[in-house]
């Protein structure tokens, strides 16, 4: 009886495990059109966006899972920071530090957006408990190698994965329209435009805020 009471007390005192509201895969373009300085702008801007007070609070409250993918040409996509549960502000800060310090994997290859989406989509098997599955993909050019992005849409819809995008129109002025027609998919999917890499930090911050605001609002209704 004493043992049963002790076990019951332990169970009562153990805090409940909070559900993951959002699994967010951050897929960064490292193709040949992105030079060293532009890569640095992307990674530093993404790290700063994650540290935004409103973004960070929503991610921690929602017990989000975050992952970083670098992608370029066909067969060249790599998870460089695996799924990380954001269960505290310290964890978020460490993840942002990792993003800022993440070494570039490739430099001189083509742009295979469809394969980046396929590879990233498969990674959600590890975070099936999260309510929302979202790929946040950045790019500065159209897909010119491998599977067409639109050919992945049926599988993405079936698996309940939404794709949002940030179009960096440094040398492709119609890139936003291309991403809208061919890349994004899912309920509420959207494209954010950056006129160039210099605009990327502010645009990615606003994009992240828009994505996690839905999460925060859902939590408020619970």
C-alpha cells in the first residue's frame, strides 16, 4: 500500500508532457547562385528571426520542433540540424546559435526545389505527434534540376505538410509568381517576397511571425 501511494504521488507530481503544436523545417537555398556573403545573410537573418520575442515565445509555448536543411542540386539535400524540441528559451537560443554557426555544405550546384521538398517531407515521420507540419523554404531562383516542385504537391497534401516560401528576387524579378504557382502548397500557404538578400532578415522575421501567430492563436483558444 505504501508503495502504491508513493507511485501515485510521483505520478501526480510529474508535470504533464505538453503537446507539440508545430513541426517547422527550415530549408535554406545554398545553390551556386548564392555567394558566401548571401549565405551569411540568410543564416544570420534566420537566427535573428528565431530570436524575435514574439516568435520565440510562440515557439516555446507551442513546444515546437525545429529542423534545418541545406539544399541545392539533385541529390544534394542535407539535414544539418536535426529536429529539436523547443521546450525552453535556452533551447531556442542554442538552436539559433547553431543556425548562425552552421557551416555551408555545398557551393557550386544547381537548384532542385522538388527534391528538397521530397527529402524534407520524409523527415516529418519523426515528429508525427505535432499538430502542424510546415516546410519553410527559401530560394533565389527557379528549379532547374530534378523533380518539378509541383510534382510533390499530391504527396505533401496527403501527408498534411504545408509549404511556405520566401522568394529572394535578387536576379529573378518574377520569382514570387513562380513560387506561388509551383512551390507552395497546403491550407493557408503563402509566399513572402524579398527584393534582394539585404531584405531577407526582415522578411524572414515577418514570415516566421506570420507562421507562428496561427500557433499562438490556437493555443489561446484551448
